[in-house]
C-alpha cells in the first residue's frame, strides 16, 4: 500500500480529550460494491482492489477516487497495529461519521452496526485486540438510492441540481482508536448555571466498582478555580457541583468567549487514576423574555448566516482544520455573529472553534430525504431512525457553549389537516426528545414549515422576497402577533397557529450574484448559476438589496434575529457572500456595515432597563 501523509491529524473530540490515542486517517484499501453483494463475494476476507484517502468520501477529489455516480455500497479495509503500551486496556475504535448504514468487523468478527450518516459511533474491540497485535478492520457502508433516509443536501438525482449537491458515501470524518481501562469515563454532560455561578457535571461511567470516586477540577488562566469529588460506586452517572467564586467569574459570549479548563478523573480505592480526560466549559445562559431570546440575561440580536458546510475538494469534509476556522472568521468579518449549521451535523472541531471564538450556532439535523412524492397530505415519511440519529447529535454536542438552540427538522412541507400523520408523530417525538435531553436551550420543532408542535419554543418563517419594501410589508404584522407564516399554496396551512413565541426569519436573502455569470449569460439561465429572485445587475444593486432586507429585520423591535442565505456559493447555487472556494466576490466591509446597525430589540430592552 502506498504511503501518504495522514490528513486531518488533529484530535477529533476536543471537549473529551484522552492523551493516548491513534489517528487512523490516511490510506485504506477500498472497493465499490454496486450490487451490495460484497459479503457473498468474499470482500470481508480478501484484499480490496483500490486505495482511498480517509476521511474524504469517495465522491470527493481529495479521496483520490472521485466517483460521483450512485454508490450502493462501499468497502474499506486496513490493518490496525496496536501499540504495546496499550496492554491490559480495552481498545475503542471511533468513527466520526459514516454515511449511511455501516457494519464494522475486526479480524472477521462483527463489532458494530450503525445507521445514520451524520453522527458518531464506537466499536469496542474487546478481546479481539491485544497489545502489540495487528487487527484487520473492515468497514461496509451501504447508501441506498431510494427510500426515506436522512440525506441533508445530497442530491437524489445523478447530477447536482437546485440546492442539492454531490452525494457523500462512506467514511467522511476522522477514524481513530484509544485505549481505556475496564471501568472508564463516558461523555459528560456539562451544564452551566449562570444564576448559581456554577457548573453541574453529570459523568456517566461504564460501570461501578467499590471504592471508586470521580473528581472534577475547574481551572482558568490563574490556576485552580474549584474542585469536587463524589463516590463512583453508587450511581451510574455521578453528579458533581463546581461553584465559581465571584472573583473568578467570567461570562461566555461573543465579546468574551472565555472557556474554563476542566479535568475529569476516575480514581480507584488505592488512589490510582484509572481514567483522565481534559475538557472545557463556558459559563453562559440562554433564556427567553417576551419575544427576545437572551444570552446571559440580555437580548442579543442573532445575525446568523446559513452555513452549508460544503467544500469544492472535500464535499462535506473540510480539507483542513484551518478551513473550519476560516469559515467562522469569514462569517464574522462580514458582520455575522453566528450561523445555522444547515442540513448537516457539523464535525465537532467546528463547534470547538465556535466555542473559543464566541460564535453562536444553531445545531441542526440533515433531515432532507424523507419526501416520498406521495399525496400532499402525507408526503413526508421520516421514520424512527430520525429520532435516534438526532439524539446522538444532541448527546454529542450538549456541552458546547456556542450552541444556543436546536433545530431537528427543516422545511418539512406538508399541509395540516385533521389526521395525525407520520410527520406529526415524528416531529413531536423529535421535539420532546430534544427537550427531555436538554432543558437549557430553546428548540424549534421545524424551521420554516411545518410547525406541527403548538408549544414550540421558537417560531420562524422562510421568505425569499427580494424587494425590501414588499419584504417589509410581509413582516409588518409581528408587532400585532400576526407574523408572516409559510402557507400551503392553495391556502391550506402548513403549521399550527403562532402563539406569541420569540420569532425570527431563519432564511431570507439568497441574493443571486455571480459576477462572471452576469457578464457571460443572458436571460435567466439557472443551470450553471442561480439564486433567489431576479439576479442583481451589479454589486451596488446587491448591497442596496442586502441593506434593505436586513434593515427590515434589524428595525423590528419584536424580531430576535435572522439568518441570511448564505455564507458561500455551493456549486451551482451562486448566492453566497463568498465564492465556493472562499474567495472574495463582494465588498465585505459594506456587508458588515449593513449588519452592524443597532437592532431594535436590543435598543428597546436597553430603554426598558434605563427606565427601570
């Protein structure tokens, strides 16, 4: 097998770090299996025909494969050489994300199955792995073309079209291994308590042993802030309370994204540390007051951008860690203070960078793919796997301070009538499951439409009206609790009625501007380049339209934020602030200036505070 520098070498789980680990990115054996007959044909036990560069998907240029046709199934194989220093410990094999149905074998023994293309899973190699031994790891990923499946923006036609892009199959996030003790720590839930000036840490264990305890130590730049210890032989998930003294208290937010260090340890009866992980936490609170969504008790207008998270050479996989950082920096340079991470569960390192840069994000699931084409009254068919996959995402990302809201579904367009449909049932299940797992953040049942849960925390709409005056008229009713609501084209409702919740326009703009296409194309040919509405004739017209549209929302004292479509062009969709390769196509300073005008909801709250 050829050699190649391992891509994406950084630690993939920055909020739960063990010092001993092995990055398995790099060259793997690879073979396509168009008939999904590989198991019968012996692919489990033989060498594979080709090579691929993991973690890049086979459709991408960076993978070295570049096959963009439908791939019914793909196989991977590599030998994992375990360090002798791992003797006596269990080996966990982690997959950041594999699309879509995955089976993993170690030395021919099945060790994991997982459904879902956006969320992580782990194979416990158990007694198969021994110190200093080689283990052959084989992975099969099935990615069927038909049937309801959470695909996000992956095209279900052969070619890219409209707002759907080149498919991603198989491994597309980091693969890695780490050794752990027989009894070890599992992913904690770190909950900031700003009102109580403390952190609450729920620390699941793989099991309980007599005499064991867990310890948490909170630090800042000046050293230890506080520590706590509790017995670990009683509860499967011990809870620790970490007060933050007033002199060491710093609130996390865009102006000061302060992160406390956190060390978590499992200690046995003799005082030996069996497991130790490093983490971090931000002290902040998300709340709702009237129509405002507050951060640390104050309304903060959310100037969000729609971020699809696609790259020309890696598709859903960022080519480098620096590319993740650059996307956040580009957004902030344009005046945005956060993003909807749209139709994709972003890799965790993106959230780490958002945490440390003070960038607000809404976590979202890539739910597109359940449209069956059936009757308009029952055309959306999400299944139970949607709930399970979404809960895996919420569990992974619960402790990230940058996440200020959850969005399990997007544009599930289906008219509302007197039958409870599968969409109604799954939407409610995803909403309630999110609220059960996280009581600290607002949850929107579905972005845009259809709002099937009457008590959704937040209500929103999508509007791509391009004329600022007409857009202003659409939005004018919010002050009287008659906001713009996406409605079925024949007058039938998509959504339960608005109940006075905090409201924002979570998709708007999408202004079509492609300088090269504008010069080369006549008419409105949308095959190579498209955006919403009529293409602007020049950059000045873009800025006038952008300023007018954002001004409508910034000037509304009942509007808590917006989300502009979108950060970058993506393939044929030429409506980004930046080009697909992240190059400049607009005067970003003018975009920034238009956004940094005072927001009415913040000014109104300031006036109330002064008067009080």
